[in-house]
């Protein structure tokens, strides 16, 4: 039998906390026996929610944390001051080895800062990147980095490419994942200073499958499996992806209600349209891991509902069982020699 | 009567040249009497195409240019060597004052480089930005800069904000346009080094209506009228906009053909769906001006058909009649005092 993977879940973080978070945790443990969840937050509230569900009591443990970090708080200050917050208490569980992973739909800034400060980086990792999966017409691609560390150097981007490849191959199951760098043209001589510096380093990197530059328009078509960029650009890509998608979808819906004929048509296509649009919905694909830490920290959307929370928790099991952190350690130390 | 605006059109540039380009030019002169078009390119080919149309012969003049610059050529080299290309011949018409403006669907790089080298910058303009209009659910926003000059400085971005405001107010007709800088969060302290440096400069700039940061997800919702960023980020935004839009649209169409019920529904919604999707189609909004030159240079999509060519030509008339370049000169020199 495989070891049980222990996952701390921030019961207080996100727009739909605690209800949907706790529901997602229950669904995860009811789905798999090899998970133990620590629900971290105000214990009276969590216990009251838990009463409505059936689950194996050995698989869920409530850990009290009296404070909550909100999205408006400055992350560094919040992590320092709110020692009793659900985020800090959870990260300490990971740091002390009591939990293998931490899942939160709360403040992205606080999770990123806390992950680095409390859990700490794997030796050799210069910067831990945040790496969400983007839906494409072929499946998913890993966008790395979308974190809070802007103005990256080329050596950071090379590490992102390596860590991203390990993740896509072992967690998502894509053999020999194609790595590309976001650029403004396909040619090697194109790009800004950072990209021009990074391109030859990636080209000469033996342990990744580098296919060159990717222009932003090819990302939704699945032009690469691992999409490398610095965090400012990654953040723009991630948020524009969501924005353009939701704007078009709301326009299409509105357009369909503009005539009687279309209203009838809309009724007929509803089911297929919904399925199609769902395939472009990032929330189906679990959370974004913060890679390169001594433990796993996963940030899910602030708007996460139970399904995304459940998927994020299950993602942690694969991460642990596939020994991702050990593989990152081996890979980075190998290259230091 | 208003002066005739003289516009050089690159008859050889773009995926649909020369047919659609020449058709667009004819449509423009048939639409308005205050336009004269110079069709620049291989004259035998152009004359053969022109035979199928009726138009006022005084409004179209063919100017021979025997060479063509392709998209694969290195722009700087191509501009230097191909003196007889449609792009270089056209740009010289603008330089010499024989034409007020130049419209091309050809090589973006060559148009940008040639515009700067041949036509030259307005005194005081540090960098000429390329500024396409993006469709939003509210109308259009100006994205400035998407050009070839990456790694901009903060002073460049401030000029982009000013030139963009003048363009949106006078050409697009939006009073007191809202200016925002692309950022990874709404707060003033967020951002990369460039944004942090630029933000206070924009905030203290008296002649623009600066509303702060804009996150990428709010761009399709029309969160600002003038969207300021450096060219690498602008290029990513422009291309991802196109990519996500077309990927979702093709998925929706495919999804609608997956069941009999949806096929019937699809027939009923076809007209309204088409109109909705068209409103998100950048080609309806004319070309992107390269601002800050001693003359007007407009780059239209490589895939432009006659409607976009026509709209781009007509856009040049407004630009000239609204004295945009004079306003840019006044504004920049005022701020130098």
C-alpha cells in the first residue's frame, strides 16, 4: 500500500470559503484512501460545516487557526504579523514535515511570500515559480512563471524550464514535453534583452526538449507544453486568457438573446456550448503549484469551488508519489557539478 | 472644401495583395472625394487589376516600384538594399511631402524600421510607438506600444500615454480618454521596475487622464481607453487577444457540430453569432498607426481584406484633418519648456 499523503488545506481562504473548500476536502478523501487532509482555520466554523458530510474521520483533522489573511493585506507584513492565520499555521505544518503539501484559495501574495519565507526553497533553486496549467485546444500547457517575482534573470528562466518539464512529464503525464520561450517572433534574434540572453541557454540545455520561441497567439493552440516567461509577462498572459475568454463568452450569450430565432437556437445548443466553454475553463485543471520549495504549495483560484479544491488536493498526491521535489533536487545538483 | 489627403498604399504587401489591397483603395476613393491614393508596386500588375473597377481617375495614381520586401527578410537590411521596393518608394513619397500618409499590410518590421529611418521622428519624440485598436465589449481601446522597440524606458511610456491620448481624443473621438498602465495588480506599489518608475510620472502628468493600473483581465472589458505598456508586453497582449479569440470561436463552432440537436441550433444562431464574433474582430477597426513620425504610417494586418484597407485609408484622412502631428508637436514641445 502506498503512503498516505498529508495535505493542509486553507479552510478560510478564497471567495467561497469555508463552504466550498470544506466540501472539496470531503470529496477528495471520499475519492481516495491515500489522502489525509488537515483543515486549517477557525475550528468551530469548520466543525459546524463538516457535520453535514459523511467521511472517514481518520482522513480529516481540524487544526485551529484564529486569524485570516485577506487579499487586501500587504503579503510580507501579513505573513510576519499573523502567526495564527490559516496560511501561516498551514505553512508551518509543511515546514515541520507534518504535512506534505498546502492548498490555498486565499491571498496569492501571502501564499507566495509565505511559501518562500516559511517553507523555504530547495537548495539550488534561485526562485520558486508559480506555474498554472492553461487550457488549450489540445489539452493543457504549463505557464511558468506567473508569480510575484518580476524582473527575472536568464538563469531563473532556465530553472523554470527544467522544473516545468519535470512537472509536465511526471504530474501531467506528457512524455518529453516541448519547452518554448514566449517571444515576439519565431526567430532566435528576436526578443527583449532577457529573451535574447535566455534563448541560447535553453538551446544548449541538455535535459529539456527546447523547441524555440512561441508567439502568444499560438499558446491557445497548444504550441508548446511548457511555456517559459518571466512573471510580469506570465501574469499578463494568465489574466488576459481569463479576460478575453469570459468577455467573448458573455458577448456570445448576449448576442444569442438578441433575436427570437437565436433564442430558440440557443436552447438547442446550450449543452454542447457549455461543454465547449468548460474545456477552456482553467478551474477544471486544479491549482497552480509553487515549484522549487521544500514541500508543495498549491494556489487555487480565489473563486474555486469544491471541484477545483478536490482536484488541487489530488494533484498533491501525484506530486508526492512521483517524487517531483527529489527529481528537481537531482536535476539541479547534477547541473551544478 | 477641405484639402485632398494624399495616401500612398503598398499594393504589394500582405497575404491578399495585390487584389484585396487595390479593391480597398478603389472602395476608399469611391466613398470619399477628399482622398487621392498612390498605388505603389509593379505597375503592370496594378493596372491590370484596376481595369475591373469604376472610379474617378484623378483619385488614383499608379507609382511603379519593381521590388517587394517579404516577411522573411531582415527589416534593416531590406530597407537599405531594396530602394525600389513598394515600401521604400512609398515612404520616400511621405518623406518628400508628396504623400501625407502610407498604408501597408506588408512586413511589420520593414514598415516600422523604414518609417523611422526614412520618414523620421517628430522632434522631441524619443520612440515612435505602434498603436493598434483592440476591440472590447464597450468599443475599442488603443494599445500602445506593440512595435519593434522593446526594453523601453519610463520616459518613452510617458510619451506613449500623451500621443495615445491625442489619437483617441481626435481620431477615435473619445473625450478625455482614460489612460492606464498594464500592471500585475491594481496598487501603485505593484509591478516590475519599469512600471514602478513610470507610474508616478504618469500620475503627475498634467495633460492626460491617468486612472492608474489596469490588469490584463480588464482590457477586454474596456477598462481604459489608452493602454500603455512596453512593446514586448504589448505584442503578447495583441497576439494572445487574437489567439484566444480564434481558438474559442473555432472550438465553439466544432462543439456545435457534435450533435444533431446542436446542428439545428447552430443554423438558427448563425447570424447573431457571426455579428457578435465580428465585434471582436480587430480587422474591422482599421490599421495601427506608427505615431510620432513626420507623416503618418499605418500598418494593417497581413491578412487584411479590402474593408480593412479601405478603413485604414479613411483613418488617414481623419488623422490629417485633425492635425494629429501638429498636436503631438505642440504637446511635446510645451512639456520641454
